[in-house]
C-alpha cells in the first residue's frame, strides 16, 4: 500500500513539473506574429501630421528621429536584422493616443496594426492639439510593410 501511494505521489509530482514547463496559454499564438519592441511611445511627438512609415535604413531613421520632439539620441538598431515602424496621429485634445498593437507576417510582407485611441464622452482632457507617436523595431521580413488602422474609444470615468 505504501509503495502504491509513493508511486501515485511521484507520478503527480512529475505531471505537475511537466505542466510547469509546458507552453503557456497566454503566450502569443497568433499565426504569423512577428516579434517587435517599443522604442518610443509619447503623446507629444511634435509631428503635426498623421503618418505610418516603415524604415529600413539608418539614414532615414536618423532623419525621422530628429523630427521627434524631446526624443534624445536615436536608439541603436541593427537594420540587417530589424526594421522600424513609425505611426503618428494628430488629436484635438491631450487624450488621443496611437499604439502599434501588433506586427504579423502577411503573404507579401508584414502587416502593422495601428490603433488610434480617442477619448470617450466622459473623458476630461486638456484642450490642446496632441501629436501622439509610437515607434517600434521589428524582426525584418522580406516584402512590403502594410499599415492597417483601426479606432478604439478610451473609457474614462
């Protein structure tokens, strides 16, 4: 009896250990997902136009980075392995934001999903023109870079 109990407990411990090392259900499982990292997210870029731009070389990256207010020196990017996506927005209050939500491989390149976040009716926002920006670096993929924008309302209250 004691031997059987020991075997059962050992098996349970082994299964628990295996479960701990198995794939996590919260991990990104979206087909075609491309790794990306945020370089800058700000509500005040100083760029007064809506822009979606893919950057694949250091010279253009330095040019765009120099347009961004208060950004400091550009972070190092290995353009042999990475590309950069820049999305901006012009909002009518300080509550507007822009977010690059995901980057995914598409048949002929990469799709960058951009979410424009606008304030809901109960939001109390500063009354000024905002120029939000989000800049990300992502694993370089052959083909074009296509931006898809969608809107989302911020719930305040």
